[in-house]
C-alpha cells in the first residue's frame, strides 16, 4: 500500500492506494486505472461525459511537444523549479511536494521530475485521456483526474505548484501552497504564435500583457522566453492548432487555410510569472 499526496475529494481524508483502488479512512473508494492514475473527479463536478481534451487533441499535443518545438519553455520551467527548490533549501527537491495543475499529457511535469528527482511530484488534469497518456509513459509521478477548481490536496500541502497554460484557480492554488512556497504560472507573450494567427485570421491580434496580483501571493519575478519555430507541414500545424484556445473559436475558412499550409514560421513566447505564498 502507498500513501498518496492526493486527498479524498469527498471528505478531505488521506488516501491509501491499494492494487485497484484508493481508499480513505471514511471508506470512500476511487478507481486506480491500469496505467496507475486515480480518478478523483466526482460525477457532480463533471460538466460533460468526457471533460477536457479529446483523444485526438492529446495525441496531437504529444506529437508536437515531443517534436521539441517548445523545449525552450520546458528548460526555463525546470530552471525556475530548481531556483525555487534552492530557495527552500532543497536543491534536489528532497522533502518537497510539487504539483502540476492541468498537467495534460505530462510533458512539463516529466521535466520537473528530471529537475528535482528527489521531490514528491503529482500532476492532475480534468481530461481523463490526457492523464491516461501521462500515467502510461511517466511512472515516477502520482497522477489523478481532477479539477483545478476543487483540487484533491490538503490545505498548505505543497511547496511548489505550477500552471502551464491551464485554467487559473487562484483561490484553490493559494489554499494548497504552503506559506513560503511558490506558484509558477506560464502565460503567452504578446506575439506568441502570431504566425499561426496570420493564417487563421484576417486581422491577427497580439495577446494582452498580464501584470496580475493574486490574493495570498507576492509577485517575485517575470522571466520571458522568446524564439521562432518553423512548422513544416499541415499535420504538425493541426497538432499545434489543437493545443491552442483558437481551436475552439476559429471559423471554418481559417481552419481550412491551416489544413492546406505547406509550412510556416511563427514566433513563440512564454512569460513565466513567479509568486511566493505569503
């Protein structure tokens, strides 16, 4: 049996993982899938039959990320994670609990595990298909299906929480991060994927610059990662497209232009915002 970082989403009790289930002292039981992840999203919190990214979106994201196009972003995230661990007096992450909120298929979470191999690391996402893909590939991490707006973690239980292009749940993030711990938030820079937008839209627009404070956190620093990539073909373009919010709000004509592309260059820009829990 194994004690999980995660807590029971119904009563908040500790969870012990058995062979095919995770149970709390109150007797609540949750399925553990063959891949090793636990399903902690109660039915009344599911707003659709299969919330989150579809299988096609998860597969497209994995192909694109494993193509190395966003490797500079993962490298900077890992640098910042190490920096936070150093500030907490744990260079290898020993004794630290880390959580990746909205982990997707695990690309960035796995980078964090490499950066801090001695930390206890968990990741969750509302998409069962994304978590299934993550758990199938990365075995040293605790994975769960869960929502950022009802995180199955105890209050003040993690030293570091990351959010890379996932929905922001500021109150829940402040609840689960320990005083003195850190919150790393990745947001798009002003011209992130502008070359993609030039194909999708008649009037492409820049992203807003975010300078945001969140209750319970003190802003520490902003670091920017800037670069340019070449998207070589329509298949890769559609993989990229499926990762973005534009996938949900682009008209038929714009999507058709992208499907017919022979390749294009685009700027890529992430800003990493670092906060410390007060």
